[in-house]
């Protein structure tokens, strides 16, 4: 069973870049069976999908159009991790950020999640 | 983008009673719908996928039904550990993957 754990700064200044890492255990980020993704939840609001990366073959990335210009998701196979970078952040990017696995066989099913990490954007 | 709407926002139920949660899609998503349970400070847990298939290890008191645009999650007899927030997610047409706003099941 996959386990995912987010890590990274809990406080980021406006206009800077938010950087988070997700460590995967119980499986490999090189697996052809999964996309690796990020989802966020601003305080008091719903869940928003940020994007996925598929490392198993193509390395393709898929981003939410609303965030696409500011988001980069990448994979580090040497550490069995994947990461999120969100540039030019504002207070609206304050949220709990979750990393997740997205099943490739059941195309698009989010099946495992991390516990989430709160990132606050403030000076 | 497919918009997912859940109702009610809050459901007050006594232990042992049945809970029925609804999820509606803005267009047909066939049976490509999942349900998650989320407790504070924990990772969300997959309960149901394919609208009606229980995920590994999920008790039989959780059941899902529906197809197209209307879906239901039923908890047949609420246990104390079932009080949580429940979300639906569509994966029929993405990107983007989209989620409902959640239903909080609280103790009556």
C-alpha cells in the first residue's frame, strides 16, 4: 500500500515560490501504474486539483488551467520523491496542500493521499 | 470543466442510523465517480470508486450507487468512527479532476 508524506516550508512570502516535496513509500515513483499529483484546499473552501505528472513512460504533466502558468511538478527518482513548485504566490494560495497518487489503470482515480501540509502566504 | 455539487452540506445523524449523501455532476460522468472520507489531521481515504465498488478494506456498511449525473453514498448504520467529511470526485473527463464541496456527517 502506498504511503505519501508532504514536506516543505509552512510559511512563504508573497511573490515568492512555494516548494513542496512528497516522499513515496510502498511503491516507486517510476512505476507505470501511477500519476503523481497535488491537490489543495484553501481554508473553508473545497478541494482544487493542481496537477499530475506521469513518470512511468512519457513524463507528461497535466496542470489545472487556472494555475498552469505558475505550476511545475517534477519527479526525483533517486529519492523516490516528487515535488511541486508554485510561483508568484499570493494570499489566495494559502491552503492545505496534499500530494496524491492518481491511478493509471482506473484512469484519473485519486487513490492514496498524504496527510496534507498547511502553507500560509504572508509577509 | 465538470462541476460536482454535494448535498446536504451537513448531515446530523445518530449512531446506528442510516446516512444518505448525494453528489451531482454538471454533465454525465458515466460511473467514473469516487467517494472519500476525510477526518481532521488524516489523509483522505478512498471508500468507493466506479460509483459502486468498495475499495480494499472498506466495510460493507458503505455503499455507492448511481450513474450519469446523480450519485449516492449510503452508510447503512453509522458507527462512531464514521463521523467525518465525505467528498466525491469525478474522473470521467480530465484535466481538470474535480471534487464536490463535501458533506460533513456529524453526531445528532
